[in-house]
């Protein structure tokens, strides 16, 4: 079973309606991502890479085509089933960090466990050790506004890891950070890949793409 | 499930904590609604308790049959025309033929001037039958109650009400002394404890008790009585017994239909319910106020929830990305709305308890709480929370996570 891709997209299309006009954003994407790969999906803004990420991340559904997740066709999965996949198998890292402002770092990290169906114990201990590993030991009880961008992104990465997902899906993870912090965050993401996580990064930055083993370019809704 | 609810609740509290004033204002409506509901019910409860204490003081499960016609010529005035048609035999027949009745006590009351040495008072003299002290609650302050033989031999003995005793004797020991009731000399055998005004409006401290037979045979020489007390075994039969007595006396007095009767029958509960009219009014006002407050409070919560959903779209997106289903989001916002309404209600209950304690303390009412109203207010606020929360929660679950995150 080593050859089964963790994610397989077949002739995936996605279109939106703006008024009466149908705009095709993804025009037939074929893509296989295997376990423990690290892939950068590169494209200009408007190329459809964010839409592709939303579909890969089970946040959005394709208009046509097939999406196989770990060999299972999830194209027609319900909202609840997709939520379960997001919760168990995918860890998101966003450009804008997207932490909840009124709770502290530790609580933000524990957030996905609220929705987990798996029996969990010592969630708090695990969250603390994740944050500690990311160098956030002294910031456990700080609110997001009391943290720098790099620190916030570390919290977001810890949150992405709390439910032990196979895939880390990062959308422009360094887009809001300075060069030095960017490379620190990339170091973290690359090291996660080395520890066995499948890493998918959406980016338009060459420096980021270079850190991944495989690069995929997308332009005007197609892989080139 | 439980874990998710408790964590969501903690998160909700943290969020509300960041908007303290807004949260406080939003729960005020519910708090006031609860306040007026619970306070009014507590006051009603306290009044009931006070009245029942008074009724208990008056005597247990009593019906009072009085001679005379009571007319209400209008504007709530009552005119009372005395009659001489109520007989001792009426009382005996009531005792013998009505099953609920365990005892009757005929009595005759009339106001007389009363004198001891140079002191004069006007006293309400009541001729009482031997069992009077078993039907009405009386406590002897000095001396004793009449003996069997004093009743049987029509002896000229008297028990004084407390004010009469004070006015006639001051600090002098009255026992064994003779007072003049109109022209009849009576020996004082006892003095009653101060009891105040009873439920029928009689000042019990301004009355004197005389053996019934002494009163109607030796002092007045009449063959009628002014009233008799009827004691019923079970409180729940009070009204049936009252009806039966009414029927029996209409028959005995040959009252034709359409004619006014020459007697009237009151149960102790009637005396209590006269006072209740005011209570009912207060109650209705309170309930109206609380319904208004609850409605406004509910709308307030609805508005706050709509606002919070609009403000927290990004949070909803984050939660969805972290694996929250639509149902999870609905649960979260419903919980928040419920938390608001129930804490509002809790706040209201707390204040109402304090206010009730103050009222009881300063208005000298016996302390009583209406557990029912507290329960109702909690249940009501729960449903109000559901009502105010369901629409915003549905809105929240419909938030498109992609739109919310970019």
C-alpha cells in the first residue's frame, strides 16, 4: 500500500458564479501527493492556488472531478464528514495566524481537541510540550496580542499538531513575517516533514518553495 | 460531549469577560424579569404565610355563622342588619346533621358599659359555651378558664380582655374582684393574654368572656344567639360544610328563593381571601412587569448574540478549520445564549432574595420564599436562551469558513 497517495486529485474542477457569470478557477487538476512528501504549490495571486488549497484542506468542495483521500473517495462527503477529516488528519497554518484573540496560547493550541472524537487524555500536557518544543515555554499564558508574529505562528503550528494529523497544510505561512522569522518558521515546518508529516505549502515566494522537495506550479487554474 | 460543552462554556465566559459592560447590560432585562417575578411571588408567599398564621391564631378550620342580614348597597359598603332569628337549636342541628362538623360553639355578643370602682369602659361582652376555648385559640394571662360547673350553674363569672383589665385595674390584681357589667356584678376569674385584632376585625383585647347561659338567661333573658362557630374536621371540607350549613339554615329558617337570608355563613378562608384581592392585584402587576422585562431581556440577548456572531466570523472560520461541524458551532452559540439568560436569571434571583430578606426584616412579615417562582424563572430563562440563541447560532453555523478566513 506504499504506493497509494495520501491525496489524489483527478480532473478536479472548480467554478464560481459571480452574478450569472460562471468563472472557472480550477480547470482540471491532476495531482498525487504521497505520504511524507513536502510539496510547494507555487502560483501568482489569482492562479487558483488558494482555491486548490481549500479543496485539499476539505474546506471547500470541487465542482467536478474526484478527490481521493487515503484511497477513499471523499468527493461527495457531507459537511460533517469533511469536518472530521479536517479535525483528525489536517493541520492548518495560515498567513494571518488566525488565533482566537480572547484566549491564551495554550488554550488556542487545545482548541481542535474540543471537536475530536478520539478519546483524549492529558491534552493540556501535550499542548504544553508542543509549545515548549517550539520555544514558547514562557509564553503559554499570553494572549495572541501579546505575542510577536513569529510567536503567533508557532502557536498556530502547535495548534495544527495537537491532534496528530498526517498532513500540515500551510497557506503562505511566512507571508506576514520578516526574513529572519520566516526562515525560523520554515525550519520548523521542514523539521516536521523530517519527522514524518506530509507538508503542503502554498506560496509565491521562491525562498519558501526551495525548502520543499517538490514544487508544483499552478497558473490560470492548471498545473504547469 | 460533556468535555466539549464544558470547554465551550469556559471559552464563552472568557469571551464575555472581554466585554464586561456589554454582558452585564445584556443580562439586565432577564435579571429584572426574574426580580419582579420572584419578588412578587415571595411577597405573596409572605402574605399568605402571615394570613395563615393569623388564621391559625383565630382557630382551626372554623366556619362562623352570624345572625343578621348583610346588605351591600353599593360602592363596596356593607350594611349589617341584626336579626333575632338564630337559635341555639340551629347550632345543634348543624352539629348533628352535617357530617364534616365535629363541634359547634354558640355565642352571644353585645356591647355593655363596664365598671370597677371609679373606672368605666365599654366592653364587648361575649357569652361563650364551654368548648369556646377549644375552637378559638385563647391564652389565659392571669387566673383561669371557666369550670364545667360555672357553665352549668349560670354563675356570674367573667374573663377580661387585656385592655379591659388594664383600664379597669391598672396594676391591681383582678382575680376574685367584682366588676359591674351594666348592672350585673360579675366575679373576675381570669385575664386573657393580649391578642390584638382578629380576622373578623374584633379587638380581642377589648372583650370580656362570660358563660353563655349566664349571658342569655341571667343577664339578658333572650332565646336567640348572635353567632355560632362551627369546627370542621378537615380543612379541605371547609367549603362543602359551608354550603351544607347554608342549605340547612335556609330550610330551617324557611327562606324562600329570591329572599334575603337572616343569617350569613363565612369560612375562615373567606376572611383570608378578602385580603387576597390586594395580593392578586400586586401579583398581576408583578407578572405583567416580569413578562415585559423577560421579552425585552430576550430581545436584548438576541441582539447581543447577533452582534457577537457578526464580530466573531473569523473565530467561526478558525473553529471550522480546526474540525468544528456546523452542529458544534450551533451548540457553542446556543450555550453562550443560555449562559447569558441563566446567569441573568441567577443574578435576578440573588437580588430578589436580598430584597425579600429586607422586606421581611423591615415590614415584619414572616420570611417565605416561593420556590416555584424561582424554578419557573430558571426554566423560563432557559427557554428564553434557546429562543434568543437559536437564530444567531444558525447564522453562525452558516458562516462560510473560507470567506471568514480570507
